[in-house]
């Protein structure tokens, strides 16, 4: 590990031990996480005994599911599931990649993040309700408010929270996990507490996922500050990693460029 990764480890220890962080998230979807980045994240998280959550590229992203299985991901999330049919395709895809035995150690969730998905929520829950269905729902508030044309400023407004609460009621009815995400910050704490009174298993920032019970009993403001620090360190480490790759051949390129100019000049003189 490098210096930044060791700092990440220390922040993760605090997030886990003091604030109830239970997993760290990466995305093949919107974040576009590359495999080499993911492996560095795995090394950091496993040092402190935290498992990984991965959002795959779609409800039927078999390759992403295969890579998640190879890495040993704890939670898999399918994005933008808007119909019962899409939910059934996700259930079928994970059954292709994971045996019933392997699914004992992995939870499969789907993103409800548009008004279309919400309007089709009954069909979606019906599709995932069976014994071999999915384990729960992640409510993504950023895309959800965007799908309504409300903009990001509406994320923590009561009208958005009302939709999350209605989803929480369905999760409670069907005994499915609910995770709340999308722009979670200190301004979201009241909304988190409100949803938690119905059902809320976890809530997440871009990278850190908290157990709702534990985090809300702790200094949740401090928890979110530390989550932002971890994400910042992660991005700095990612930047430095790719900067190192981009300059590692600079000296060789400079030498070959000069050599090429010499050879070309010699050739032109002869011909």
C-alpha cells in the first residue's frame, strides 16, 4: 500500500468501528470503475474487514456479475430497474452466474431510481418476491428527482421523502431490504430518520454504506464527514495512480523521439 491507501484504511477503521459502516461501494455503471481500480479498493477494504458492494451495468449484465463473483462481492445492485420484466431478467441473470449455494453469501438488490420504476413498484416487488428473487431495493434519489424534472435541489424535500417512505412500506410488507442513497449528506439526516421509522436497513454516500440502526445512534454528522474524507482520498489515490501510469514511459518516449528525428534526418540526406 502507498501512503494515501494507508490513510484510507485508518478512515475506514473509524467509519466501521465508530459509525456503523458495513460495506464500501464501487460502480461498473455510472462511476465506470475499472478492474485495476476495483482491486486496489478490495485490498483497502479487506484490510479492515469490510466487504464490497458493486453496482453492475444493467439488469442483465452477465459479465459484471461474473467479475463480481470472482472478486467476492457481498452486495450486487442492478441499476435503473423500471418494470417487473426488467426485475425478472435480473433475477434470471444472477441465477445463471451464482448457484443457490453461492447466493447464501451475496445479497442482490435493484435500484428504484425513476418515477417509472416507482409507478411499476408492485410488479417489481412481485418479480423479486419469490424464494430465488432479489433481496431488496436501493432508492436512488438523484436520478429519481431528475426523472420527475425536479432537479437535485429536491433530493431532501418532503415530496421526495414521501416516495421513499412508500417504498419503505412495501419493503416492510414483503420483508425486503431498503437502502437509501442519492446525494446523502448532513442535510439528509431528517429524511433518513423519517424513512427509518418505517423500514431502512442501510443508507449510502457515493462510496460508504452505513447500517442505519448503528449510524443513527452514533454521531451521524461526523460519520458523513468521514465518508466524504474517504471518497476524497479514494479519488486522490485514483488520480495519482493514473498519473503515474501516464508518465512512466515519458523518458523512453523522449529518447525514442530524438532517435527517430536523427534517423529520419540521416535517411533524408541519403535519399
